[in-house]
């Protein structure tokens, strides 16, 4: 290893999800656990819209 080589940088920590992301995820998980695929798919679409509009 050359003497000029630098050690790799530590990865930057990921930010915590926002409150709306957490709310959508929890609703998705609840629908999935209940076996309601239609509602779970709607929450997936809601997360996509949220990411496009807010993040």
C-alpha cells in the first residue's frame, strides 16, 4: 500500500425518517398484517407521492 493512500471515509449517517414517512409506513404495515392488499398498495402509492412532493 502506498504511503500516500488515505483510509476510507466512514459513511455518512442516514437522517431519521420524517413524521409523515413514519405514519405512512405504520399504516402500510398495519394493512399488510391485516391482509388488506388493496389498502397496502394505496399506502405504497401514498409514500411515492410523499417522496416526490416533500423529499
